[in-house]
C-alpha cells in the first residue's frame, strides 16, 4: 500500500504533467484544477510515505534497477519540497500565466523528477530524474519563448548543468568496475581508485546543479525565467537538489579522505564569494539568485563536514524562505513591472502584508534570531568548527554577508518611494499595480515555514533527527556561538542601516558575478566553437576533397594506364609481333624449296645434334 | 516464416513493377498494406520468440544453395538481430505512411522501397556470409536509385558518391569474407559455424588482415571517422524517406556487422585491435559532434550527429574487446547499450529526418537560419521537433538515454579512457538546443512565416517512432530481455 503511495508520488504528477503538455491549448481550462489537485494529492502522499518509509525497485538495466526508497533524509525533504511545489503552483494559478497548460504541465513533470531525485536509491534512478529536472529547467526558463534572450538563458542553464552531469555517467562506469553495483548506499565500499572517481563524478554533478563555484553563473542567467519558476526550481527544488545529493552521499565523501574537505571548502568559498556578489546586485532577483548559490554553499559545507541534520534542516528552511522571497519579488514584478531595487523602494509600504511577509523571509535569510536559518546555520557551522577553525571563520564571514544583503534589500523596500522610484516602474513589463488577495495565502504559509523551521535545530528535535540520519558524534553549537551569530547578524543589519545612505560598495567583479560567465565563454565556449568550425572546414576541404582527389587520382592513373596500354602494352605486343614477324622471315629464309639445300641443312643439324650428344656424354 | 517476412515485400514489389495498370493511389495503399502485414508478422515473431541459447538461432531455416563453396540459404534471428528486424519493419511502415499523398511516380517508388525492405530484412536475418553480402549489396543498389531517382539538389552526384564509396566498402567486406572462408576449418561461409569455430586462432597476422578488410568494409557503412564523408551529401540530397531508411536501417548494417561478424568470428584479432577500435569510436563521437555543431544546414547537422551516435556504438564494441578479469559485466552492459543504440538511433533519427522532410515539403530549404520562431505558426511541429531533439541528445525518458548510459557505464567500466568521449553528449545537447532556439523560438521570421503545421498524416508517421523511443526509455526491459542474453554470448565469444 505504501509502496503504491511512493509510486504515485512520482507517477501522479508525471502523468498529469505529460497529459497537460500533450493536450495543449485544449486543456487550458482544465490546467489549473488538474495542477492544483495533483499537487495537493502529491503533497499528501509525500507526507504519507515520509511516515511509512516504503521502498521499491523496478528492473531497469542489467544489475542496476531503478530504486526508490524513503529514508530519514528523504522523509524530511520530500514533504517540504512537495508542499513548496503546491504553494508555488497555487501562487502561479492566481497570478496567471500565458499557456497555463504548458506551464503547469512542465512544473508537474518537474515535481515528479524531484520526487525521484529525492527518493532515488540507485545511480540510474538518480541520473534519470536529474537530467529531466535539467530539461524542465530549460523549458521553464525559456517559457516565454518569443524572447530569444530567455531561451538562450535556458540553453546556458541546461548545458552548464549537464557539463556537471557528465560526472554521473563517469561515476556509473566507475561503480561498475569498482565492483559495488550502482546502489548509492553501496558506493563507499567501492575499491580504492574507483571510489575516488565515483566521488569526483558525483561532486561535479552536484556542484553544477547547486550553482556552486565554478558553475554559479548559469543561475544568474536563469533569472530570465518567470519568478514562480525561480521560486521552485532555482531555490527550493532543483538547485537545492545539488546540496541534497551531497548530503545523501556524505558517507562516500567521508570515506575517500579528500572529498569531504574539498566539498566543504567549495561550499564555504561559494557562500563567501557569492555572498559578496549578492551584496553588490542592483536587481532583486539577481540578489536572490546569488544568495541562493551562497546559501546552498552552507548546505554543501555541511555535507562536506558531515553535518547531515544541520545541512538537511538548512536545506528545507532555506527552501521555504527563498521560495517566499522569490514569490514576493515576482508579485512586485507583476505589479510594478520592475525588479530593479532602485525602483522597488517603498514596495513594502505599498502592500504592507506582503511587505511584512518579505521581511520575515529576509530576516530569516539574514540569520536573525529566532527565525529558522539562524540556529540551523550555527548547527552546521559548529560541526565545521570541529573540522577546521578556518572553515568556521569563512562560514561566519559568509553569514555576515547574508545579513548585509538581506538588510540591503529590506531597507530599500521599506524606504520611501520618490519620483525617481516611479520613473523606474515598468522597465521590464507593464505592471498591474495590483497584488491579488489569494496570492497572499501561499506567502503566509511559506513565511510561517521561514520563521518556524528553526525548531529542527532545537536539541529535542535535532537529536532524534540526527539519529535517524545516522549522524553521530558531531558537535552542537554552544550558547556563545548561537548568541554570537545572532549579535553578528543584528550588527550587520545596523551597519547596513547606517551605510546604505552612503551606498553599499558595488565592485565590478561582484556585480558581474566574478566574471564567471565571461570566463566560461572565453575558456570553453569560444574555443569549442572555433574548433568546431575548423573541423567542419577540415571535413569539407581536406577529408572530403582528399577523397575526391583520390578519386581523381584514380581516374588519372586509369587514363595513364589506358595510354600506357595503348603505347606501352599494346606497343609492346605489336613490337613483339614485329619481332616475331622478323623471326618468321628469318625462319622462312631456309625454306628455299631447293632439295639440295634441305639436305645440307639436315646434315648440319644432325651433325650439331651428334656433337651435342657427344659433348653431353 | 522468416523467409515470408523477408520476401513478402519483394514479391509485392515485383507485382507492382510488372503490372503497369495499378493506379498511383492503389500502389501507395498496396505498399502501406504490405508493410503493415510484414510488421504484423514481425510482431508475431517477437511474441513467439524465446531465447534460443548461446550459439543457436530462433526461426532458423537452412537449405542448400551453393554447395561447392559451402554456402547455404540460412536464415535465423537471435537477440542481436530480432530488434533490428523489428525496427526495419516499423521504419518501412512509417515511410509508406509519410508519402501517402506523394505524386512523384508512386508505383515505382513503392516497388523500390519494397525491394529495399527485403534486402534490409535479409541482411539482419542472413546467417550465411554470401547471403549477407548479397542482401548488403542489393541494399546499396536500392538506395542508389532512391537518391538518384527521388532526390533533390545534386542528387545524381550524391547518389553516385554514395554508391561508389559504400560499394568499395562492400568489396573490402567481400575480401574479408573470402578470407574467413579460406581460413575456416570446414571451408564454409556459414556464420553460425564460423562463430563457433573461429578461424585464424594461431595466425594473428592473417587474422589481423582479414579483420582489417572486414573493419574497413563495415566502418565505411557505419560510417566512422574518417570514412563518413559520403554521408552528409547523401542525406542532404536524398528524399525524406530515403534519408530515414539510410540513417535508420542502412547505417545499422555496418554496426550490426561488428557484433555479428567481426567480433564473434575474429575474436583474437578483435582483442588485439580493440584499443584501436575504441580510439576510432572516441574520435567519431567527438568529431561528429563538433562538426555537427558548425553546420548551418539542418539535414547535414543530423547527418553528422549520426557519425557521433554511431561512434558510441563503435566505442562500446571496442571496449567489449578489451578483456580484463573484473569487467565482464561492464562489457556486457556496453554491448547491450550498443545494440539498444542501434534501435534507438533508428527511431529517433528517423523521426528527425521526417521532421527535416517537412521543411523541404513546405519550403524546399534546410538552412537553419532561414527559419525562426516556427513555434508560433506551427506549434505541433515545434513540439514534435523539440521532443525528437531531446530524445536525440540522450535525455532520460527516451531510448537514447538507455543506450548511452549503458554504453558509457560499460565502456568506462572497461576502458577508463572511454570517459574522453563524454563531452560528446554535452556538445550534442548544445547543438540541438541551439538548433531549436534558432528555428523554433524568437520572433517568427524568414521562411517560418506562413509555415503550415503538421497534418494528421505527418503526425501519424512521426509519432510511432517517438512513442517507441519513449516506451524503450521508460520501460526498457521488454527489449533488454531479448538483447542481454545475446550480448552476454558475444562477450563470451570475444573473450575466448
């Protein structure tokens, strides 16, 4: 029964989504009812399987079934992702989009892929869903396909994340030769060099999806997509799945010796550098995107140091927080036609409830006590401190940056709008100057999550959670650490409040996302295109023309041979004939017809034969 | 029964060719019905098929043919050939559907394609090298007339190039076959016999030379780098359904030859040269993808992606020859992936060439940049195009993923060097998404203005191909259950 529920968590959204997409405009009226019913049922089923913990295997390729199962980690993450999905779809339904059947269809297929990713127990199942998430991301970023820029952004997102995904193919090969099979839980037992290859492959895939360094720039481009897509894919679900995968394979990272440390440092540096990027952004969605990469840096850091409960808690709390912030950004974008921070001045005052909800999210993001991200961040940083004080310091600095960029957004939207502000309206699209009542319902639920999910860090909750996640012997934050980080966050907010009047520093390297996109272009895209053009010319001008030249040479040799045949062979034959004719003439000479001459010839010949016989004997 | 499946189409072809009174409409419908009947028979075979076990065949038929050279009329199928026989039957139905309204000499076209169908089915069912060679060559002859007679652009020249190049390949193949005959203990052309008692076990030089002849013959047909240059012009100038048969069926004759002839009959030489094959595979994958990326003609682009996709097959069969102790399972996975890739490429590339054919039917132009924003006037076309593109770039949920995942997992598991080919799937993704973006999205411009959307007949032709690609992609067991025992046999035969 519960196995059926697990299958339905995947099949229900998949079937509804595919049906909506295939039916096309005919299903326009049915799109929203189907979508919301499906998402509601899926969320309910997700809660059911989180309690019952079923597992199932479907035969797939030889020795590697598609395995799905719910364990402690997925029991925590699956329901949260399913509920966030439902809330985002509710918001999208109220907000309205063009082609709702296509939008909701793609989002539901995406939801099915996320469900598989979260519950996958084997590499084929993981990779299967992993790449479908990527394809849906492509389709949803470029949802408004008449705009080339958006479609191009989808292409960048898909190819960059797929570059990381190649690691999963590599890992699958290494797992086959490493002798453990393709079950995720068995991977740490692979034989030595292969274990490292598996870990490296999985890390590449995870960093790509989680927009960690050096892959971060695709997330910036992905902001071309609708805000609801950003809320689900580029914060709560798909990007988060990168961090989730690392949490899932944390035992593998630990057993290799190098992988855990590497991952932890990549996470910490992403949190730090993308935090700085977020501080410098002038566009609210770009700020939130950089913040997403930075916040997932904390999750990645947690996976690297083995703070599974802290990382998982942070993941779900961030999902709720960031989905809320993106939806509010989307609501303001629809109402005011802009996402430029300068034009959003006073947006919170204009719609106070939405403003308050945004504030809850932003304060949580800033790490203000007692909202959710505050204590959870300290929980994972405590484990980092156990590993390396340097890692802790980098993490703490990154936390301070979170407070700074959250504060920046917060103070701007609560500022007072002036004429310059209004001049910035409608730079992206014509605004409606309206935020619907029903749009606020999902925001309230998400804000509640952003505020309260911190309970996952409270010892009465966190201790059992750690036990179910198999995490043992890791540090818990001391009161000093908790109080210290709370004070740090407040201090940073105060700093921003003072500093904002003079303007927050916006160095060019931070504004343009560390120049990552340009670097990718210069180092990979450009050379590949040049090589491809060169090879195409080689193919046409050398390989194919060489073939023609060979053919022509063949014809040339043939004609020469023909000429040689006429002059040489034929000539030789004729020459031979001439010679033979000469010989014939010569041979005819003795035939004189005179008997006495014949006798003389016979006598000479016989004498010669006689002499020969004598000599031979 | 197998003979009926193979020869039914050519019998119909003879009738069509011999009775001039048959009207065009009747010819088209006769063609469709015959292909449907043949497909139904193949479905029957599929349902009745039980794995015959190593070294045996299902639905075997053998009668004396040319006894003085040890050649018999010998047909049979196993897990390697049955999927390709089924693919062939399906592809020819799809072709008949696609041109159901065509007006250009339908009676001759129907007869020619039915002839081509028999020769294609014959290649996959033949179990005697002479018989195989006869069908192999007839398919080249048939395709020559398809391109020359119904092609466009520089059709005569492309057809001649195709014919001369692949015919040269088949001559190399013939040399190899004669070598196998001379080397065999029993002086036979029988493929089962040759596979069970492979010649040249103790003559690595002669075995290597015979393999070289067979390899060149098959590599030209497949085609692999550097023998692929006949493919792009042949595709560009062939009619849509000619391209479909060429890409979906004729290319498979090359790759099928590797698993059916080269590997089991020359195991020692194959092991000796497996590294070389792997390298050729990797080069084909990367080269095909990179050159495809630079193309501006949609059909040429698809042609080069075929070089890339067939490169995966070569990579996998090469890796299967690199024998090591630990990787038996990996090698089997690689060979299974290679066979799935043959079927998958047949389905997906067939669909892509029909999609290209629609461009030609509407606007007579394959230039990518002449289109743009097609999704607005032709949403169904855009949807089908997008699905086929994602299928071809190996997205999970489609057959290409099942093939490529197994090929990569199995090959990397045997030869870690195979990981060098991984960027191939990334470049393919980029080039397909770029083509989608240039042709389908953005403002409607150029030739896209007034582009008529797919009609029911066109959807009816393209949809089955994509449907099967999805079925294999989601529930591959029905296919893998048939292929896996055969690929395990091949791996055993190669490691003898």
